[in-house]
C-alpha cells in the first residue's frame, strides 16, 4: 500500500513538472495574449476561437517563429497572388524556392487576414455549416480543404485544443446577447 501511495505521489509530481515546462508556460502566456482576438474573429466569422488560436499556436510556434516575431504573421501566411502589402523573405534573387510571407502592422491584422482568407476560400465554404463549438469538424474540414498535404493536421489542432482547453473559448457566453433594434416609427411612410 505504501508503495502505491509513493508511486501515485511521484506520478503526480511528474505530471506537475511536465505541465509547468517553460514551453507550456510560454504557450499559456500566448493564449492569454491572443484569446480575445480569437474570440472577436469567432464572433465575426463563425470560425471557432479554439481553431483560430490552435492554428496560430501551431503555425507561429506560439509566436516564436521568425515570421511571427519580425512580421506579426502568426499563421505563416504566404504572399499569394494579389498580395501587394509588405512581405518578408521576399524573393530577391529570382529564386522561386524562397517563400514570400505576408507582413502585418500588428498581430490583430494577421488574425483578421487569416479569417478573411478562410471566409473567402471557395474550398472552405462547406466548413461554415459547422457550429462554432464543433472544433473537431472544423479541424478535420480544414485538413481536407486547405492542408491536404499534412495528413495529421487535424490531429495536431485537436491535440493543442484539448491540451490547453481552448474549447472553453467556443461557448455562447463569448457572444453578447443580440440587441433588438426598434424601428423608426413613420420612416416607412415618408414621402419625398
């Protein structure tokens, strides 16, 4: 019995030590910094905040990748056709293998642009049938419509969401109650 108690105590301390690794603490700080932006983008688009934040954590390595540090690009969004704003790692020697990443004035602009891309991408339209609290369907759908080359993309997002309880951001309390606007009396009867 004493051995079992000792083993359980050691296991508990080991779990606490793993949970408080520098990386986990940095990710927790990252979440605290950007959870409100993710919630605002969820309100604007219907994309779960957990998905938005998990993608940012994964793509930017919780804000530590050079593209995130230098250019506020937390989704490693490439320039693409039609991008006329600032860039990073631009092709200066006509080497087509050098990627070109978008650069943003601030992190919020990166989140907004990423959301806009998903909303405008024709292959992503079916995703918007899913609820904002169905992060698993969103993760699997994103893998099918955008990240086909990464067969474990959905699993990676789901793992991040579960590990850091990001699904708590996807609740109806994140949305303010709808306001009912009263019609302007007589407006419909105005005569020019």
